[in-house]
C-alpha cells in the first residue's frame, strides 16, 4: 500500500501565510529641515562683493513610529551677509520641544522633558 503525499495542502498553507504576512517596519528617529540659499551684496572698501547665506526652516522630527512633529525654528547662517542666527528652539503643537544649536545640532525633548533625540 502506497501513501499519498499531501503537498497541495502544504503549498496552500504556505501561500496563505505569504499573502497575509506583513513585516513590521521600524525606522530610526530623524530630524529634517528645509534649506534655502540666498545671495547678498556687501562692500569691502569701495568694492561691491557678493555673499551667500543659508536659511534652515520647517524643522521636523520623525519618531520611530512614523509620527512627525513640526517646529517653527528659523536659523540663518552667513559669514558676510549680516548677523547670523545659530541657535533656536520651539515647541510642537503637542508639547514636544526642539533645541537647535550651532546651526545644525538638534535635540528633541518629549512632553516630560526627557531627551529623545539624539
């Protein structure tokens, strides 16, 4: 007497699991911002020179659960186009706080004041 193999059943169970299984995605928390470049003109002695400045705005923090929080921080960087603004801080609408120092270094705190980034 021969045994029948039940391969079609195994194939259908495998296919079912593959179709309905979705991996959990975890992303690393990150900070982003928009960068704008501008041009200014200034005099050195009697010579008109052109300079460049950068504006960093629309700061946002994306948590590992994909929640995005926005912070109204305006940072301006320039060597010759007038005074720079290297530091700033703001709160998101749900009470999280971002502090930016030295133009690019962002630190994020939750509502309890606990540092969550970096």
